[in-house]
C-alpha cells in the first residue's frame, strides 16, 4: 500500500472513531462582532467563534450545521437537546454551568481602557481620576466606570459607535468597555488612532456550551489543545483581534 493511501486510510479511521457520524447542530449568535456576524459581502456568517469551531470540527472530523440565532435561545436549546453545541461569546458562569456543560475556556474577556494613540496621561484605571470616560448605558462597564475609575464624568451612550466617536472627537479622555468590542474597534474603524492601556479588568472567560453529559466536551477540549499546540489558535486570534492571545 502506498504511503499516501495509507495516511488517508489512517485519517479516515481516526475520523470514524472521533465523533459520531451525526451532523451536529451548532448554534451561534447572529451579531456579536468580531466573534460572529454576517459578512455583508458574502451573506455568510463569520468571525472568530465561527472560524474557531470550523477548525475544531475539522480536528475532530465532525460534520456540522451552523445555526445563527438569538443568544437568549442558545442555553434553552442546549438544555432541550435541540442543539449539540453553542459557541457565541458565552461567559462561563456558575448558574449556566448548572444547566449546561462547558469546554475549557477559549477566550479571556473583561474590560479594557481605550485612549487616543497619542495619549500619555492615562496608563491604568487609577490615572482616570479627574478624566472624562465614555461607555455604554446599562452595562458592567458603566458600573465599573462609576465605582472604580474615579472619573470626573462618565458619559453614557446607547450604542458602541457613539461612545467611540466621543473619544475620537475629544469629548472623552477614555472609553471603558468589553475587551472583544474594544479589540474589534482597534482592528477596524479605530486602527492607528487608538490604543489600549492597563491590564484586563473584571476578567471572565468564554466557553463552548454543550448539553449536560455530552461526550463532545472532552473531544472539544482535546481538539482545542491541539490547535493551540500547533499555533492554529494563535493565528485565528491574531487575525480577529490583532493581538497575541492573552
């Protein structure tokens, strides 16, 4: 038997033993860039989560169908068994872990401080005293900005675009918000105009969700570890966030 044929045969055998032949139903959020969103050019869903799961599925030799849906429906879908996997920037919380199983963390989120690229006054949360901060209304960033930052004023906006524009226009000295949203803005609209200062605050981890007792948890963790060892995870991370994995 030729070597190439032998390798192909062994690969098929490994795939046959890795994941069930069943096509997995994989839920993702409809719009949470840069993790998942519809590409206006192609009409297809893409993003870090979408591409990460595709890489994991190939590692496990698993067939799947991507099902974009409202985030609030993912946990109930996993509980009912209608969904096999949920990957949607989902924070691993104790109350969620009571009803679904999670993979190992694949993204460390939290809050970041964003300032203009030429700012030298602000280096961390302590140096925000007496400054003006912009953030989004009704978020953990609002609470953090008011309680921890010691800012002179916290300007609240109903959407992400407005809080970022306040910084760029000089109406605010800094933005405090979720790290993936900050990273996406730095990579796109704000590229070259802004920078992150200080560490990640109020750290939290994202995990992939599964129905309770799913054997996919261990297989996904093994595949995730393999992607990290080969550098494939790092390449995806840099592609979508523009920085090294934290």
